[in-house]
């Protein structure tokens, strides 16, 4: 149950970040482009953070 909660919280944070960043980037650049740059940047940052936390968890024994 604890793992389900953490997955839900991560999904909620990611969705809110994608929505907010998407709106912010669209306001800065204007919404004339079709490429969702805000969503792309949030996904890249999320992958980086996930890799950092997973790597720390593996080396420090958090995953076992």
C-alpha cells in the first residue's frame, strides 16, 4: 500500500509540473509552436531526478 501511495504522489507531482511548465513555456514563447516544450523539459528533468535517486538508492542500500 505504501508503494502505491508513492507512485500516486509521483504521478500527481509529474502531472502538475507538466501542466504548469507547459503553460509557462507557452506564455514565454507564444503558443504558435506545435511542439510541447514544457512537457518535454519536465520529462527530461524527471528522468534525471529518477536516475539520481535510483543510483543513490542502489549505492546506499535503500532499494533492498
